[in-house]
C-alpha cells in the first residue's frame, strides 16, 4: 500500500545538478495525486485514500513548482487556498498533458467558480459541503478513469497514412520515424483526434486548446498548416485535417478495413459540408 506524503518535493531535492538543474528522476516519476489544499482543512485526502500516493502542497507557489516537475495522474484543487490563477495554470497543463485529470472542490457559494473550472476542461467540480461519501466516490471515479470523460485513450492513434500520434513520446511517428511537435501542435492534434468527425470553429479551438477564445484566429490556421506538413502525404490536398468551409476544421481519421488495416486508397470527404456535421 503506497504511503501518502505531505511535503514540498519541488523544494526538497527537486533538481539534479548533473544536467544543470534538470528535474530529478524521483520527482518526474511521480504519477500519483497532486493536491493544492490546506493541510488542516476539512477534507484529508491522505486519510480518505490511504492506497494512493498523495502529494499535498499548501501554497500556490509550491503547487506550481511541483506541477512543473512531476506527472500527476490526478490534480485536485481545494479552494481555498486554490484561486482562479491556479485553475488557469491547471487548464494549461491539461492542454498539453491530456492523460492527466483534474478536479476542483470549492465552497457551496462558489457556483460560478465550479462552472468555470468545467469550462476550462476540469473533469469534475464539487461543492465542499457535499456528502463525504459523494466526494470520495467522485474523486475515486476521476482518479481511475481515462481522460475525456472516462474514455480510455490509446497511447498511439493513427492520424494519417503511416502516421501515428504517440502520446507518451509527445510526438508523431511517420513511417516509424519520430517527429517532434511544438506543444500547441501536440495539443491541437490530440484534441482533434479525440473528436473525430466533429467540426470546430477557430474560436472553439482557441478556447479549448489555447484557452484564449479572443486570440487571433489566424493562429489556428498557422498551426493547422504546420500539422498538415507533418501528417498529410500531400499537405496541399489534405485528407485527414480537413477544412470546413466557412467554419473551421475537423479531423477525419484514416479509414480501416474489417481486418483493422488502413486502406490507403480510401478518399476522405471531398466537401465536408455535404454530410451532416456532428456538433
């Protein structure tokens, strides 16, 4: 049974001087629950989940530092001490670390904060005054399910002919060769691959991937251009990262035969507006 811990591991041997201050393998290998909470608060996750390795940070600064050097499977924010800035920080983490999940617990009157957390991509947001059994149950569900609403996500997913998105490597593999991606390239491709056949406007993509719906919409076009050059056989005539005329973009996955093999001769939609677009 794993032991729970209460310490700021980000400040306790978080770096290894062998590589100019690179994060230690001990910190980076942590995949338990990272919690921002008052250690003397009403909810003691270490007691409620003795089988889980819980790392508790009592301050926003310590939490931010810990998040930068670890790979938690579940992030739990309890307000207070968690504040709006911490929600934004976690939302940014989720955008580039899709295998992690996040939950917010806040006071009863903080309804708007909980709704905002859900809009930012948190898996759940709970009232601190909820029945303890409900809190335990919902945290248990979040802690053991895959991202995107409990759907198990494969480490590798086909995104083109001979091209796979490798989530563990945070890159793509084209004909077996690893090709690195910019952080937002990875986040955009991963988001679209989780929603095959769904059309998203540029504004929606800015909100979900960049967390900034007011940003310049041309930013999306630039990143799509870069991604097409990496996943498409002919970037000028894309078959998978498709433009929805007058709207935005959708991901059309490679076709497979009944045997599960991709059929490279299959042609994607010529006009993606002709058929019904799932919304």
